[in-house]
C-alpha cells in the first residue's frame, strides 16, 4: 500500500480508482473487505470525515 500522507489529492484519487477496479474484480470476501477499508481510509485522508 502507498503512503497517502505524502501524495497529492490527484495521486490519491487515481489510487482510489485502481482500488475500486480491484474491488469490482475480486471474488474473495476478504479482499473485498480489505479494499473497502482502503477506500474508507482514502476518503478520510482527503475529507477528514470518518465514513
């Protein structure tokens, strides 16, 4: 996983799109939970709002 704290919002957004793609393509429930957690974390980093 990348360190999101030294990235620009654009880089974080691009990474989020890649994670969304992986989430849609995976069939593993564990991987789905992991990717959903990554997306929540990215949202928190950008907005500061815990979702």
